[in-house]
């Protein structure tokens, strides 16, 4: 039972980060002020710069799309694990794949946060990772 609550707790930081990331990005489409370059002229250059792979979009539109898809992906990960933890915990506990995927994905987000992003997603990822690892340890040893 404790594993269930640790997995639910591990989902919460990722749900919060996914919602914030998606909402901030969508808000930036209409009123850019969060996930934008600090120097405003860079945003203008992003809008003028097409991608080498295609002329169908520019760097700004790609940036917005990447950020929205990133937030939605994080939400999918966390809501899926929340759903499994609440309604299908016996299935989750019996699956080595699903039990180990949550900490692996969390660790991936933590590494990305430390290398490419900033402290808030790193802290959230670390909390989620610790909860998932603790959930596995409780299942194995308690």
C-alpha cells in the first residue's frame, strides 16, 4: 500500500511541471513573457529564421511547438502513472517494465534539467525520482 502512495506522490511534481510548462507556453503565444529569450530581439530573429530541415516553419513556431509537446508529454507520463497507481496498482507492481520505467524517465528528466534547463524542474524531477525509487524499495523489502 505504501508503494501506491509513493508512486502517487512521485507523479505530483511532474503533473505540476507539465501543466505549468504547457500553460506558460500557450500563454506566451498571446503575451510572451515566460519561456522566451531574455533579449527581445532574439525572439524577432527566431521568427525570421527558418529551419534548415524545412522552410515550412520558423524557429519561433518550432520553439512553441517543442515546448507544448514537451509539456503534454510530461503530463501524459505523469497522468498515466497516476491512473495506474490509483486504479491498477496490482498490475503496476507485477510489471517490472512499468515499475522501472517511472524512475528511469524521472532520472532522464533530472539529467536534462541539470544539463539544459534550470533548478525548478531539477528539484521536481528529483522529488519524483526519489518517490518512485522509494516505492520500488518498499515493494522489494517491506
